[in-house]
C-alpha cells in the first residue's frame, strides 16, 4: 500500500459536498472502539487516529468517497457505532474514516425479511419490526447503539444465537451490497453464501452499504434471573434450558458468583455468593420454564414480563461483553477471553483449574445445530505472557479461543482467510486501501 | 377388572340423552385404527370390537358416560379420529367407545397459545390459527383428520419436531383436563410437567376433554423435493439442513430409492433410482436453502410455494407413517419399524447390513436439543421371528426401536411406566376400566 499523503485540503475540497468532520477531538472519538477492554490492544492502538471523518448520506456519496480514496490512495476505514472490541475499526494507517451512521434508512420491512442501509441502529430497527410481529434474529449487547452493518462486518452473534446460531451460519445474512475501491469504484451485490466474503471481515473487503437480513418472529421476551447454590448446577441448568426444544428462548447467560458482584445495578437480584442465570424466555413458555427451574432447584429472584422489561434496562446489558464493561468499571485490571468450551466437562475443568484468576461467564449458543457453552470469561490480567499461558491451556484442553487481544482477522475468531476471500479482496480493493493492517493474508 | 356385563339396553337407556351408535357396522368401523400396518397386531386385534359407541358433545356428557361406566364397571376406550397405528384405541375387552370428534370447539386462540376441546381436528385448527399468524408446533402425517387430543394421547411427534422436539418435551403441552373414572367421576386439571401422566398413555389415565397447547409462529412453508445420487449423501444433506440454525424448517424426510417407487403420486418428481429428500422450508430462507442443496449436489425436482402447496396434497402425506400407508397400498406384505438411529454412522451400518429387506426412511427430529436421524423404515415382512431378529440387531447396534408391533404401552416407545403414572392411574381409574389391557404395569 502506497499512501501518497496528499494535501488534506485538496481532499476536503473534493468531498466538500459531503458532511466532513475535521475537529481533532471528534476525529479522535471517531477513531476509537472498545479495544481498551484488552490491555494489549490498548498499548498497540491508543495513538491511532484517522485524518478525516466523512459521513455519507447514501450509496452515491459512498462511491464518491471511494473514488477519492482510490484517486489519492488514501486508507479507508469504515465504522458504524464503534462498539467493537478488537480494534476492528481503528485506522492503523490514518486516512479517511467513513462513518455510516447517517445511512440509516429502512428500505423495506416485510414478514421474515428486511432490507436496510448499513447504519441502521439495531434497537431502532427492532422497534419498527415489532410493529409487524418480527425482530432481528440476533444482536450484541450493544444493541441499543450498534449498527446492523457494523455488527455484520465486525460481530459474530449475541442474544438470539441460542436459537439462530451465528452470523456466519447460512441464512443469517441474505445479501449485502458493497462499494469497491477499484480504479472505477462500483457496487457489487453478494447473495447467499457469497456474503461470507464480507461478513466479519472488518470492512477489508468492500464498503457495505445495504443489507438484506432475515427476521425472527417477535416473542414477548420475559427477562429472568435465577440463582443457584453452585456454579456447575447453574451451568447444567443453562445447558438444559438451551436443549429444551419446547421452551423458546433468546438469551441463556450464566455468571459465576464472583462476576455477579460486578453487576452492581442488579445487586438486589444477585444474592451474595450465588451463581446466576440471566435469561430471556418467551412468556408463552413460562410455565414449562418454571418446571425446569424447579427441577434444578434454582431460585427465581427477578422476573419481568416483556412489557415491564421494555421500560427499564434490559438484562441483555449485563451479558455478552457488557459483562466485561461493568466489571472493568469496577476493576480496570480485568480483561477477558472468548471461548467455545463445547462441553460442560471442559467448563468444569477450567472452573476448578483457574479459580478466581479466570471467572467464568457462559453464553450458550447454537453451533451447527447444537447448543454449546461458550464464554466471555473475565481474566485478572497480570502479564501478556500469563494471558498467553491461559489461552494455551484452554486450547490444549480442547476449548477454542477467539482471541480478543488482537486486531488481526486471522489471529482472532476467524483463524483462516479462505482463498476466495483473498481473491475477492484483490478484486474489490486492489490497492489494499481498506482498513489496512487487519488482514494478515493480504499484508 | 370385573365386568358385570350389564344389559346393554339399560346402558342405552341411561345414556339415551346422548348420541349413541348401535349399528354393528358403525361400531366395527369405530373399533379400528391403523394397526393393520402390523401383521402381528392385525392377527391379535382384528376381532376386537366395542359394544356401544357414544359421542359426547361436551365435558358434562363425558362425566355422565364416566358415571355410567363406573356404575356398571364397563370398560371405556376413548378414540379421536382413530388414526393411530398401534391399536391404541382398540377396545380389547369391549365396552363403551367414547368418540371425541364432536367435542371440537376452539375455546381460546391467542398468539402463542390456544385452549381446545380434545376432538378438534389439527388441520382445521391450523386454518384458524394461521389467521392470527400462528400454527400447531407439531402434527402427524394424519394431520388432516387427526384430533389434537388423540395426537397427544397416542402420538409422539411429526412435522415440526425438527424444531420443537416431541410431545414429551417440556413445554409442548401446557395443560390437560381429564375426567376420572372414580366412584364419583370428577375433572382434574394437570399443568406443566404433570401432563406427562396422561400424554402418550393411550387414554388409560383419564379421559382428556380439554388441552392448552403452545403454538408456533406460522411461516409460509415451501414444499420441496431434492434428489440425490446416493442414499448417504441424501442422509448427510438431511442432517446438515437439520443442523442449519439459520434455515427455518418444519419437515426433513429422506426416502431411500426403493421407497420412492411406492410414492406413485409423486412419480414425476422422484427420479428412478434416486434417493430423495421431502422437505418443508420457510420461504424466507429459500436462498440459503438453495446454497445448501448446491453444496450437497442435490437436484431440486419439485418446489411449491406455500400458496401453491396449500392447493394440492401436502408432501407431509408422503412422509412419517403415510409413507408406510402408500407402500402397503402397493405391497401389503410390507410393514415398518420406528427407530431412533441417533447418528448417521448407525444409519449407514443398517443401510448396508439389511439391503432391500429394510428400506430406510429417515425423519429428522430434535431430541434434547440435537437433531438426530430417526426412521420409519419399511420392512419386507416374512415371519415374526425374523422381524424380532431385525429389531434385536438394531438394538444391539445402538439404535432404539419404538416397537410398533405391540399395543402394550411399555413394549412400544415409552418402555417404562413411572411410579407416579401408576399412582395416578390408581387414583383416576381405580377399577381399571380405562382402555384395559394396554398398560402392563397395571395388569
């Protein structure tokens, strides 16, 4: 990649018909995401800044930005709401930051499917979708602020994944439109399996402008906390609920007792020393749910109907990576890992092996049709060396770590860039301008 | 059980305010189900007849019948549409047949849940439920004629089980009301886990009069046939579709090539020598579905939208035990087995081991959260001894057979009568009048 480092005044003039942000404080703010969850990324990324932020209103404006980037060989980093955790949208080599948040039109909304611009916020979308009885299949804990395009470009799953699996699963993204950074930028529509060339690629493979997404039937989701006397009973309950095909659910989170202490806003419902499940279950199945809780000798400490839950903060915001957020607010030395444990036996091994150094936070999700325990365990960080030892032990014992302490695509969850993806990258971004430094296979 | 064999004229007089059927031909017809699928049951049951059929209109009339049965110690056998296959509703010891088909009112129908009388027909119910966007979670291939109460009393699963599991799974029946055969017959409501005392009990544990059932969101179900060059590829495709969390489906059936020959009405879509998948998939996920078919090199020979499919015969009627029906229409020597194979490895073993003697018909369904291959394989019947050898080989090799060649509850799929069920039976049927001869633990 050769940056000609043009005069930014020329660039600004070329883009003067667009919304441009030049205020250094604003640029700084729009050069960040939540990478500071990782002390390692924090060291690596804290001084990275874009040179200019552009906020296009529509696809034509995106094309104009792409033309300018190609003309001057300027790096381009696309960001949604910047709620990622791996430095996905940190401009390693400066350049233009393309902020998608004004591209927030819902282009169509029908039973089962919707077409949206990339910057549509997830919770705002759901509010509209629920009016016709549907909602997003899955969303992260940053649901209130995150954009749909950002989630698909940088995320993997979240609430809803206990039913619908992950974004990478066939059917969970129907199509994407991307603008290329060829000499003559154009729009490409990818459909079906092809979309995997741009999902979870951190915007290295084209600028996503529009998406077609499948919807889920909107249930009234009760939000529930259940307390257990010991962690493995809580974990087994989580697995049993996840495996209960007759009980519809959206969120199955298990927090080990030490983690519950950090979720202070829920203090009244997380009894001291108890291991707790934070759940979203269809109101229609609550009677069956109560039977399951009884079977596992759990104690329900919190139960809000969907109607009640809609008024306050959702339990969602104490699960997935919001757990890490709350814990780090109290103890900034904490960091986290992301793990597919696959089985409860492995969970139990790690639970005993690491004790308080690695506090287990489970999120159940579907992987290839099976509900498995995954986790975003909290780690008491000491050194990078020790963190790597912890990762190595997990992998030796058969768990799969999606390392959140790297901004390199291949070193995180995805592990391998398929040849087709690299070929697609060569096609749409021949000059390597898109989010440079993130894809090892390219560099 | 002591039958006082009272004068039937006295009984008829006592029940004269109800609809009574005394015509011997009608009584014969209403003493049958589809047990003739089994040559063994056929020998055992073909001469069994009730003495009188009564068709109550409501729960009060059911109570009146119960009072009469208790007063004269008359055996009572409850039947819905008589679409069972194991002689569930065959009156082994004569007596009164209680035909529920006039108790067919939908008492309430709301998003997610409904309350129905026991004799409501499943397809008729769904037609109403779809008006508000919902449908039954599961139904057998006899869906058009079967009653909801009959399915819950004598069935286990069907279309929809690939998503919601089986009737025995927590949440799939919310409550049942039953009339007892105590000295003073009364109504008992069972809720949640308690309902398992009367589900799949063949009406030995109380007369079901009303049920609350959970509903599923109604998708527009496309009906599809896909042809494959070899059986194991078709089976692996079935597993992959079942495991595709991002593709919503209701039916995943795989028919080995020799079985396809018997489905003559579908001749044009079942190419000679091909192994075929018969499927119901959400229209919203068809694009993802096509990608999966492509990946497995299947050939789509039939695809009807939900709208088109609603006009003709549903593919459902070529799956589950309708497969056996069609095959026996062509070759009455055929019979069948019901098997949980658990894994494709076991399927492959049996496929090669038995060859044409046992033609494999797979139905994928969820068991404890996992999609597994089950089957209603067609068997070329020779002798009972050979049939038992075939069953034994399956069980030795780790498959679980739900033997459809017995009318005894414990010898079929359920295997064990729990102590609570037996205690419940003692409570509600102290004289052992309900469907006598079916529960070994009682006899």
